[in-house]
């Protein structure tokens, strides 16, 4: 008997079956669209190497003189 792979939706946390799920890693089209909306509204960001540091992050930088 083959065990089915289960995962949690990164948006709502519902446990879903991985195989055959057209919306994976999400549980539904709704969660998928909510996540996309957050990217579009810039609530999520991926910083690049050339990104300026925020004021909080600047405190963590050690400067050699």
C-alpha cells in the first residue's frame, strides 16, 4: 500500500494531499490568489545583493576602517 504525501498549505495551514492537487503548494485557488495578491502589493519581497539595507539591518553591519 502506497502512502500518500501530505503537506500544509503555506497560506492557511490546511493539510492537503500533494499528488493530484492542481493548486499545490496551496489548498485552493483562493489561497493561491491571496498569496499572489500579497506579492503584487509588495507585502513579500526578495532582496537582491544590491538592495540598500534598512535602518534596522545597518546596525548589524560591521564596518572595517
